[in-house]
């Protein structure tokens, strides 16, 4: 049986492989949108049949990887002529296209923003076709209906900007290569690792401040009537913040890294992974139910989600109340785990513990 990745690649090649030969922008847009619509339907069916929230997020990220890779090749072919004047997708790329944030972590929900970094050489040496290619890529993705957040920097600019921009710094912690020239990404990885070793304590303190400031907005309350599945206390962001701190202190960017490095126990891993996966599934379904990026679990949405997840009312409790009871239990688990991991990151690490290498 073919894997999801194989199906996506085959579908992408069949529907998008010949797009570079199309000149009509509306037809290119139509094919891109059709590809996303079909793949979104496939993911929705898979989750309803029991796919985990993590599997759905990774699958969605791979769908976007496939689309962006095609867009990148199309834009490069249109921007770089060969000796005969024809488009040449094999010509050298003058930038790397990097996934950041949730996209970099392979944790996209159906309507999540797609954060990109175009990493290039020094501006004075960047040829005009590289600038044109970036513009072409962005227009292709916007026309496909994606919400794109994008930056264009050199490696040095990334490091300088990250020192004064906490959001960008944490986004870079999840940087992942998608398309283009791998050497640029490798240079960024080396620069980030040097910066991490010098700034570990400051980065951990910044992660704590960000978490405390976010929790102050809701008085650190988990049991809100309409919680935000991403930003409220006990939401997905609590785990992200804990992992940012541990990445700064130990170079561990995932729960799997923490477990492999002996920083968390098997029991802690299972509890955190289970809670996070449940919240991811809730977020996916909230997006599908509303047809847009929706992280606040409004009262009317809670009833819809309860039905999707199979909760039923009893003489003593509505289905939506049973659903939210389970949500609060998982949010509490994630809140406690985040507090524990932040405290461990703030403690001085044992010198005998080797850092886990930062992966791409």
C-alpha cells in the first residue's frame, strides 16, 4: 500500500508537474488550488478515521512542502534562462527557501500561516533574477490561497535581527530546508549553533518572560470558558516555549530529543505527547469547522467539536461539557509539563551531558 507521502508526490507531479509550461496565471492558480483542496480532503478523512493530530500536522506540512517545491522550480525556471534562452530549472539557485516556526516544526493545521525565509547572499552580490524569483514564488503561493509570512535575509542579517526580535529568534529555532541551495541553510545552521552556545542563558530567560507575559493576559487560568487552544495557559504554545528553552540550553528541539537525552522520563514523554496530540486534533477540527484559522474555542464551536469527536450528552452533562472536561485535563497536563521543563532549562546543565545536535 502506498504511503501518504507517495500519494502526495504522485498527485503533485500529475497536477503540478506540467505547470511550468503554462503561461496563463489563472490556470496555474486553479491547479495549485485544486491540489490543495484534494489533499485537504484526504487529510480530513484520515483524521476522522483516527489519524493522530501529530500525523495530520506533519502530513499537511508535507503537502505544503510539495506545493512550495513546485512553485520554487517554476519560478526559478522562469527567472533563469539557459544558453539558448529557454527556461532552465537546473540552473543555479541564489537562495534557499527555509520553513520557520510551526511550518518548520512540521506542525501545520489546515489554515495555519506558512512562515518562510528566503536566505540569500549579501545584497550587493545578489543577481536580479534571484529577486525576481522570490517575487514569483510569493505570487504563486498567494494566488494558491495560502497565508504567507515571509522574510528575506542574509545569514548575518538573520543573526542580528534575532538578537532584537524574540519572535524571529524562536522561529529560527525550528528552521528547516524546503528548496534551493543547501549551502545557505548549512551556513545558517552553523551560525545559529554558535549563537546558541553564547546566548543560552539569555535565550532561556527570554523564553520564560514570553511565557509569563502570555499567561498574564489570562491570569494563568487554564479553565477559561472560551480558551485559546494555542495561546492560553495549557495551550500548544506552552510546549513550544519549553522546547525553545531546552533548545537554547541543550540543543534539544523536540520531545523525542528530550527523551533520548534523558532529560525527561518515558512517563513524562507519554503524558506530554498525549496532551499535545489531543490539542492538535482539536485545533485541526476547529479550523475545518470554521473554514479559517480559528484557535479560540467559542461556546458554539465547542458543541460542534464535541459532536465531531463523538461525545454524547448524559442526564448530568452536555456533550460539549464532557468534551471541555477532557480538554481542560489535557491542558493542565501540558501546563505542568511546561513549568517543569522551563525550570530544568533554567538550572545549570550537568557538564557531562552532551548536547543533542540540532537537526535540519
